[in-house]
């Protein structure tokens, strides 16, 4: 498993595709966490299940924990849930890359 993260519009998905052209790509992981929350699923359990089911996938996510803290409690909870789910994905990943301006910095 590989994880590509970065701020919105920082080129992490394009970088992931360029570096892994034949791999199964799971884009917008942060939004999949939102969907799981809306279904009543635990975000960490959702991430663990994904790791078991798709160990060779390339996961792409926005960093949602930076910037201005949202006023709505639900959005703050969402940011925390994404962070916890990404910790699970990062631990299971062989490679973690942070994209800034389309340039990848390998952090694992």
C-alpha cells in the first residue's frame, strides 16, 4: 500500500498516478471517510478494513487538519476522524509521500 497526501490542489493524485500508473488508485480517501461516518462506521475500522481488502492500493487524500479550525463541531470531528484513519493507512503503507506544489516528499 502507498499513501499520497497533501493540501487541496497540491497535485498528490497526479503524482500518485505518474509514479504508479498501473496500480489501483483510491482517490479522495478523506471523502470516503466522510461517507463511512455518515453510514455510522468507525473511521479507524473503515481504514483497517481497507488495508486488509486492498493491500496493494494507492491511497490519495487531502490533508484536512491544517488551516482554520471549523466552527461546526461536526466538521471538527470529521477532521479528527480523517486524521485517525490516515494514521492507520500510513502505518500499513510501505510508502508515504506528501505532495506540495506537485512535488513529492517521501516521508516513509
